[in-house]
C-alpha cells in the first residue's frame, strides 16, 4: 500500500490545491468520509463543508467547499467543487458580515456558505 495519495482540489473557475497527502476528510451526502492511500475506489457527492487535507510533509490544508463531486481511484483523489476556497484566502471579517447579512435576509443558502467559510478558517 502506498504511503500517500495524489489530491486535486478544483473549483469551477480554478485549480485550488494539488499535491500529495496522507489523509483527506470531506463531507458527502452520505456523511463525512476519510480517504487514505489504498482506499477502495469511490465516487461521492460533496456537501458544503470544510475539506481537510493532511499533506505528506505533515502540514494541513483546509478549504471551504460548496457542492460538487469527489472521485478516488488508482491512489488519485479528485475533488471537483462548484466553489472552493482555501482557509488562508478567506477574510474572516467579511465572512462574518456575510453570515449576519444572510441571517437577516433569511437566505439559507448564503447563510450555509458563510458558516462553512468560517468553519474552514476555525479548523485551520
């Protein structure tokens, strides 16, 4: 069994992160899933939530992901998201304001997106 897997996190508009990892945790419609090297082939639907990538060098990458798919085969994990942003890219203050606006406007989808962004920052 290989000690690492290749990960590609791609949003509709750009490549977000690519590299080698020892573990990836993502939220799917079936619940949270952890993918490690040698995992059985898999295809899943991504739910909005943070994705945590444990890199081969011992680091951690966290991204806020909103919808999409994940696919794992031949030790390659592809996360194809509608929207994805790394926790490092998220402006916490802006996300907090977006969450407040969404709550006051009763926009459930916007509220979920803002909450996921803040969870990704907190997990980072």
